[in-house]
């Protein structure tokens, strides 16, 4: 079934790019950025960004329209002080393609990580094929040996 789906799949890259950044899916990355860049606890960072998302939604703003002022206002509300996240870091944290590229660890979704994972999978598949072929040969040899033993007994 999967090969039927994949063989008839049509990918609309422009639409994918457009939709990838409109539903606040990058909020977790933005919170993680506050943890990495500003040394905030995970819980505090997520509370700040939760407030930012809530305010953005109330104002009808898209994720790309979040600005440092919004983050500072939410930070002041949560911690009593601004975090002063650099605008270029904010922009990078909200860019879906940058988020993908940043996930370059084992099992990550960055192109290089996916390429490496595929290379490992193909190598494993080749090893599995060789292993199965070897087992088939041993089963075939054992079957032949069994047949010969049976014929010897029957004579």
C-alpha cells in the first residue's frame, strides 16, 4: 500500500513552506532557544513562550510577527525582567527551515542527519540481505543432507 501512495505522491513545496510556519509549531524551538541562549529553566522558558503565543493569537499575529518586545513583555510577566533575545536569534528560532537544519543529531531531521541515517539503513539492509542469503543456503544444504539421509535409510 505504501508503495502505491509514494509512487503517486505529488509534493507542493511552496504550499508546504507556507503552511510550515503558520501554526506556532516553532514555539517549542523558541522556548528551547531561551533555555540555550538565556539560561532559563525549561519550565520558565515554556511559560514565557506560552504567554507570547497566547498574546500573538489574541492579536491575530502569525509566528513570523512575534518580536522581541512581545517576548520581553511575557518574560517580565513571568520572571519580572526582560530576556532581551537578539532579533536575529528570534528570526532563526521562528524559521521552520532553520529549525529543521538545526536538528542534526542522530535521528534528527536535518538533511545531513537524514542522509547519514539513510546510509546506515542501506548498509544494514545489505547486511540483512547477505545474512538471509547465507541462512537460505544453510537451510538448503541441510535439506539436501536430510534427503540424502532419508534415502540412505530407505535403501
